[in-house]
């Protein structure tokens, strides 16, 4: 079987190089409230529908890690988590994504 | 800017997007003391839309706006594509009339436009404070009397709060107006701005210098999810986006960037983007529940406008205009309320009446019907595009078969896929839901 590599520039991680962020180093504006809940969640849809892959299931630790620093603040996880288990706030004033074009 | 606390204003507007800035501008023009609070570094840095702003509704805020505002291109050509994996059915409307004053629509990039728009509000006398998150409303005796910001001593008092804080509108939830939207009441859209030279854009899209085109792309663009893709021409870039209902992303376990790459790599889309350089990737939600999903838009001391109020009509690519017009109606009510000194829910309910009487609610009620119909009919996404393409393929392939035999073959093929009764019901249902 031929393994196809993703085309250059097609991965979200590469696309985010172009996006400007001002990261709040002190605190995450996204908090998974109950880690047990994620362990019980079968589909873990947040790991799929987040447009920038903020959420990742760590099999070893049995928990979701939250890379809030690349969040573009769309709000989909707030609505899409089947257990409303994500506390979603805006980053502190002036922090978070800063679009250049919009 | 430092706020001296406690500050008091006639109106505090939360959010410097289209609705918030329009409200601030008009309130200042009406001589009111207005503060607009924005969480971004500058107005626009948090704001995303596909990119089409309409001339006439925007003139209801600032007459002749397009002569000064940073627009990209006036839109003279609007195209509609229906894609399958290897084919396309297309329709469109182009008019030279749209290429001359007073124009119909312009492509815009929100970061540039919103900055300009906010400058107009400031020049009119509004106060703008940026880098500031509004965290809650302040209540006294059950009435909203101001907002709490994330700043020290950041309480701001006002007779009326206008929530213009976009699709996520945490403020209207804090004010108790809103529950949470359901995943089938929002679309999740990703967009890329792709640089391309002016000449190349004009050649590829068959445009005269400084004319613009839009393409709305249905079918295979969304991997059979309810939504569509788009390509809009800017001055020297393209806005390329694709979105679908959040509930469809969840159900089909599709990642939005995977959808974006699928869309960009469709052979017919790829050809248009070739050689372009991606400059920014973004994601945004659009309220798509229509009238059925709207929260109450007023309460004691508070009004909700634009996306925060769920005002969008995606099938006609309208949203920016609804934001602007709702802001204008809200301002009218604010001015009346101040004349009477009455900021009660009863006085502010006039805003809902004005919305109801405007084209906005008429369109949004119709849109609810459309959205509910197509959500229940996956055939329109999964079956009909392929049948239509096969039928056209049969009809337009010249192969020495009599036309009547071809027509019979098409009919057999369609009926093999869908019973006549269901076909009729779908056709009538689709027409009804759209009218």
C-alpha cells in the first residue's frame, strides 16, 4: 500500500504559522471541567471537529490535553461537547488570536 | 485607555463588529453618550466573515460609505456551482450595472474594514475602549444597569446595554436571555485568505480591472454535509471558505481542515487557486437556526443585535446587512427610550416589534423552514447532485442515440433511485421551503 504524505501546507499546524497570536502565558481560557467525563465519552468529538486541533486524547494519561494557545475562539467546542464539559471563556482582553485579514 | 470608575454612559455597546460599531456610530450621531467595548487589540482583529458587504443596507448607517471605506472589489458576477467528484453544473448572474455606481455589493476584509468603521464611530463622538473583555452584566433590582469588564475597577454603568458580541454572545447568556445553541443551529466555517496578483485574479475570473466575482459552491464541496463552500475575489487575494452544520461535522466525524483541503483540492476549485499563497487560516461559527433559534432580543436595560441575536440568512449569504439594520433599529429604540426616560423591558420591546415589522424576521422565518426541510432530506446532498450530473452527461454526450431514448434512460435512472411519489414530495417541499 502506498502511504500518501499530506501535501505541504495542508496541515493545520502549518497553517497556524501564518496566524498571529498573543498568548496569555498565565492561564488557559478553555478548561475541561471533569476529566473522568472525557474518559467515558466514546466518540470524543472535540478531538475531531475543532478546526485547529486544540483537543487531544492522551491514551496513556487517559485525559484530554488542551492546547489553548492555538485556539481561534470559534466557540464550536462550547456547543459541540456532548456533555457541556468545556468551560469556554474569551481570553483576557487583547490576548488570543489577532487576525490580520479576517 | 484607563476607565475612571464608576463610569456612566447613556448606552454601552459590547463588541466592535458590524452591529456594535453601527450602533455606536448612530448613537453618537444622535448626540448620545456611548461607550463601545472591544476585546481585540483593535476593532476587527477577532472578526471573520465570508467577505461580502452590501451597499444599500450599509448606506442606512453611513450614506456613501463605499467612497471612503477600504473595500476590495465591487461584485459584478455571482456564480453558483454544484459539484460532484468529477463534474460541475453551473449557473450565475452577471451585470455591468453592478460594476458602476451605486453598486450592489463589495468584497471586504474585516480587519481593514472594521478599523475604518470604528474610526467613523469615534469621529462621530463615540468612545471606544479596546483590549477589554466584558465578563458579565451588572444588575440592580433585576434590571441590567451596566457591564463588568475584566479590568480593575472596570464596572461601567449605562441606561442601556447593547449586546453585539457575536455568535457566541456570552453576554446575552449572562443576562439570562439565551440558553445554548444546538449543534444543528450553527455552521462551522473555515476560511483562508490566499494571495494572488490582481492580473491573475482578473484573468482567471474573467473580470475587468477592479471588478469582483463570487462563487458559491454546493455538493461535493461539503462531503455531503449541509453547507457550502465559497470563493470571493479581493483586490489581490481570494477569500476561500467552506462550512457546514456543526452537527454534521460531529455526526460524520469530519475535521474542518480536512474538509477545507478536500474543497481546495477538488479539480475545479484547485484550478482557480493554483499558484496562490495562503496568508491566513481562520474559523468562525454562523448562527443558522433562523427565527426558531433566536433568543429574546430585549429585557430590562438590554438589547441584542446582529449575530448575537442569531440574525443570519445563509442561503442568501446575508448576515452583515442584518447586523447593520438590527443595530439601526436598536438605536431608534434607545433614542426613544432616552426621550421618555423609560428603559424597561416594556419600552425596549419596541425593538422586537420593529424587527418583526422589518424584512429581517420575514426572511428569518422563511429561512427556518428551509433549514429544517433540508436537514431532514439528505437526498439533496447525497443523491440528487449525482443524478443531475448523470442526466446531463447522458443528454449532452453525442453518441448517435435518439434523444427520446436518452430521455427515457434518464427517467429510468432517476426512478430507480427515488420513487415518483417521493420525488414529487421532495420537489414540492423544496419549493415550499424556499418560498
